[in-house]
């Protein structure tokens, strides 16, 4: 029988007024937390992209790679800790998770770079609209990779 550790989000759902939602939250916790932290990552990603391109004057593709590195570290920590609650009992296990996570994110970075390259660099579409649209594809692909490959539950 699997025991789950109560985290801050479980305690928040136990507050008066939110208790009524706790059964629904418990049933959908993984997806809800993924969307919550994914949303934070999208804002971080867009904010850094704007900072790097508008204020630092960096090129779109280079800025995207730098903000990607920062965001992937943020996502690894939040996904490992709260979304998938993926504990490891060794450094080897942690390195395997980190490698798999970065590898999966690298695949979706290539997809995002392709989208940005085509629609921003070649077709000169609105950079923020394209970046936001690309994030939708990336979020879905990242969830599938994380859930079924990186942080999969051991039987």
C-alpha cells in the first residue's frame, strides 16, 4: 500500500472553504499541480524571453535557449518535488531522473526552436503570440514525457 506525504497544497485544500473541493483536488492533484507549475514556468519563460530580447537585445533563438535552461531547472525541481512526488534513494537515481528530464525537454526545445524559427524568424509573425502558442505544444509533450518516461511510478 502506497503512503503519500501531505504537502503544502494538501494543507491549503484543508482550509475552511476549500475542504469541499478536496476530494476533486485529490483525484486530479497531479494534473492540477502540473498545470499550476507549468503556468508559472510559462510566465517565467515569457518574462525571461522578453527581458532577454527587449531589454538585453539578444537574438530570439539564443534568448530562448537561455530561458529554457533556467525554466527546465525550475520545472525539474517542481515536477520532482510536488507534481510527481518522485523520490530517489541514490545519486544514480537522481542523475537518471535529471538526465531523462533534460533529454525530454531538449526534444521539446528543438520543437519550440523550429516553431520560433519558422514563424518569428522566417515569417516575421508576432514573437510573443508565437512563443505563447509554441508553449501549448511544449507543455503537453513535456507532461507525457515526464509522466511516462522520467518520473514513472515503479510497479
